[in-house]
C-alpha cells in the first residue's frame, strides 16, 4: 500500500521544512518527502491549499478504561483523537484499577491491542492506588512499557517519598509528570480564588496551591537529577519558577492545555460546570502569561487533559460537578485560532508544541516527517469553519468548554501508520 | 422601564433601573397587606412552588404569604439534600414541577449557583430564595426597601455590613444592590471571615467595629452561623460578641438615628445584644413586613415577563 499526499504545505520542524511538497508513504513508513514525486501510488490525496503535518502527540489523556467505560473507552477516545488529528496519546493511570502494577498494565495493553484506533502509550502511577503513601515498583512498570510516571489528579505530599520516586525514575530513564497541587492550600476550592470565587460564593483555589508545589517538585527533581514534567500549568508564578529552573539547567519541561490560553475565569460566572477544571481557569493576566510562555518556549507542549465525564456527573450543581473537560477533538482548532491566527506561534511552532516536543519528552519516535518514520500524518484545512456542537462530538462524553464556539481549521485526513484512518 | 426577566437569580446581573423598578412595584403592593381583605387577583390562576432544600421558616413563609396575597396557588416542597447524592434531584424535580404546569419555582438550595442551574433547565420562572454563599436577592431587596423607607434615599448612604461576610449570600446581594444604587458599603468582620477581592466589588473593608459604626447611616448585622464547620476561621461566640457584637454602648458612639437591621433569625447576645434588637433603632420587624411587599413585586414581575414571553411565542 502506497499513499501519496500531493501539493500540501508540509510543515516539519524537526527537519526545518515549510514548503509545498509531496509525501510518499509506503506500507507503514514515510519513504520520501520531495517536490513532484512521480511514483505509482495506490492512493493519491490532493492536499493543495492544505497543511500537512505530523500527527499530534497528546501527552495528557484520560481514556477512562478500564473502570469507567460509561465516560470513555479506549475505542471511543482514540476515535475522537483521530478526528482531532491526534495519532498518539499518553493514557493517564487514574483508571480503576489504577496503573500501579504490572498486571493492571498488562490488562490495559490487552485492551489497547484489541480496541485502540490510535497509538496509545501508557503512564504508570507513582504511588499505589495514587494515594501518595507507598511507591509503586517503578522499575517494573518501566519494564512493562510505561513512558512516564504520574499520580495525575493528585500530588504526592510526602517530600521524602517524592524524592525517592524521582531517584528511581531517573535510573529508569523516564520523566515524572507532576500534577502540582498542594491540596491543603487549594482547600476544596472549585474556581480561581479571588473576585471570581467571591462573586460566585464558591470556594477558591489559590495560585499558591499550584506554584508552591511546582517549586517543590522542581526542587526535588533537581536534587535527584531527574526529569520533571509539570502538567497543565495555569498561572504566571508557576511559569516564572519553571523559566528560572530551566535557566539554571534543571531538566524540567511543562505543558498547558488549550483552555488555559483560550479562556479566563470570567467564563465561569454563569455557573456552567463545563468550565470547571483543575487547575481552574485563571485571570486574564495568567492567560497572557501562558501565551507568552508558549511563545518564549518556557512551555514545551500543549496537551488536552482530555477528561470525559457523564452528564450526570457534570451537569449538576457547580460545586458537586466533576473537574475536567474533554479536548481531543478541539485542541488543534482552538490552538490554531488562539495561537497561530493571533500571531503567537507560527505553524512550525505549533507543530513543535503539539507533536514534536511531547514525542521527545516521552521518548517516542514520533512527531516528524523524516523518511523512515512511522507515517502518522494529518492534513488540515486551515480555512474550514465549524462550530463545536454536542451532536457532532464523537467522544462518549460531551463536557467540552468550547460548546457553541466557532472554530477555524479542521482535520481532513488522518493517516496512521500509512493508512487513512479518518476522513472528514 | 419594563421588566423582561423570567427569573430573578441575583442582584449582580440587574441594572440600577431594574432594582428601582422592583422597589417601586413593592411600594405599590405594600398597602395591600394593610387592607381588611389582604388579597388582589394579580396572580390568580398561577401556581407558585416553594422548593426548599434548606431549612427556612421566615423566607418560605414570606414567599407563601406574598404569593397568596396575589391570589396564586402555593405548594411547598421541603426536602433534604445530601452532597453524596450528587444533586441528581434538583433538575429532575424542576422538570417535574414544570410538567405540573406550575408557573414559578422559588428555590432555596445550599449549593451556590443552584438557582441558575435550575433556570437553565426549566422554561418556567425561577426565583432565587438563597443559593449557598452566592446570593439572596429578595433579602437584599427588602433590606434596601426598608432603608429607603426609613431614610428616604439610598444614594450616598453609608451602610456597614457586619458579620460572616465570607459565607454570606445576604452580604453579597446587599453589596451588589447597594453599590448599584449609589450607597457606600463597608464590610466589617474578623480577617478570616472577609473573602478575598471583596474590595473589587466596591466595598471598603475594616476589622474595627467602632470604625464601621462611626459614620454609618445604617448597619446590617448578619447572623453568625456557628453551626457551620469552617474550622479555624470561626471565632469563639463570646469572643465574637466582645469584639463585634452590636451593643447600646457601641451604638452610643454612632449616629443617633442609625438604622439597625438583621435578616434574622437573631442570635441574641452573639451578634447583637437583646436590647439593641428590641430597641428604638431596630427595624427588624419592619424588614419582615416589607419582605412580603418585595416578594409580591418579584413574583408579579417575573410572572408578567413570562406571560410576555408566551405571547411572543
């Protein structure tokens, strides 16, 4: 099987390519990127006027299986991913059972082999049942194939335990992904602490609860010489701390999610739980800082923190609703609108944040269009306008914070391992 | 000026003109309660459902009396919520009430935003009778109505609100309403009971009760809910009375005709001395009387707006 993608604007930051080129994929690999490839392909796709980039790598996705198949399954989540142009996802370990031992991971790998539509890679838990009390056998998890460890949704409060985790992760050669939140400081909050929490009469989540824990996580990682990755950065102070650590040579990377640069806390004022996430939507100044962080490179990656929840758990009283929003189907279009159209990132920059860099962080051989690479390629129509609607989202849950928003930029084709797996 | 909202969820979203319209409507309704036959047919054939998820006597009774004086049929539903039940009941209950062809739901709920959520899910009118710490618009409206009746105006008045501001929906609604009408609001409480960013709502903050009383035209004293489990934030009861309780000694240093208000029920000897509650400056019972007129006005206006929506189709 040979696929030829013709005349698209090919953007591949790993090879510093931005130009109108053809791509030939043979079997599962990319065989050639050049002008006017003349080769008897089985299938030719005309990509004139379209953008052709490596498939996106989303390093923060809750697929909910095993345990909460009513919210999402490996199958439904990866279908949604392909529609959003995401060809590889890192599955978060807060499933039931949690990914805290080899058997659980074997079980997950079995489900992936059977039902995943996209490339799913796995993260393991730092502590047993993600309770922050006892470390998992991190080396064993690594042998089972996890690409990172994280207790996402929780942070390990015990400094000694966390330091130990960093030390073992360093030996295992995998990054530790930190949901940096001091729950003693976020104190059952549900929205950003300040005028928003005051106006709504809801408990607030302080910025301190995030950035103090970011500082601690970086400090411990530095002590252990380990790779720390801070997930879903939402506030300015966290970025300042990360920027400083980077300057001082600490191995730290971080990501943010589209809602942290596309929305600010004012979105919450109607008590719509589709704007409830953790960390919470922050101030306009924070949104600005996140955009600057993306531009300057302090923020390495964009990840969706795709967190599906059923309507029964989401469309209820705000303070009782679950935290989190879905994002696989909207992350690319939202990022195009808020970053590329707004002149904050160029296309190469966007591809770095959404494909190349997360692949590098996870040690995945993805995110480029070099010859010999897996042919994970997406074709994007940058001018296609669409409105985010419950009815057209294919994710099992519909808790999007972008419902009703008009977006520009849609995936027309997703090619995974040399096969067309999604076509608009 | 006409009223176009099917719901009353809070004072934050209202304009000054809308608040003034409610007050003017209440003024015209107040006289009805003094008649021998205390009833007008304004809401005849309408059904008002009081849906109370929190214990309340005075607000519920006040709404019931208000609805009945307008000739509406009233149904009271009192129910307990449990956070474990994840609130599945509120939307379902609201839809059931709508299916009964009721016209207005008056809702009291312990979750902030509950009234707004209900209003999103039903097309009949929703009146917020208190949601969590968020708003209690009719209480603030009756406070403002009483103040205006006593002092003749709101513009330029200095009003101090004393007590647990952080957890008070009465405080929030009063701050929005009073500042929109041009009053200067001071809030006074121990530091831990002052929420962050309250200055950005237009209120001045002090921890000194004497300073809060000194130039005030009125003081609104909030009920201290010691049953609330907020841990360290709450002072000891006696300590609180000593530092923040409204006593005649403290009032002696304030303006002679300072208006003393309380949304009730009063903890006598905790936030307010008994002789102050019953004293010459107290308008606490007048507030209760005015509550009827204000709630009549609110029920009347939302029902009218609903009728207009129906006519427009």
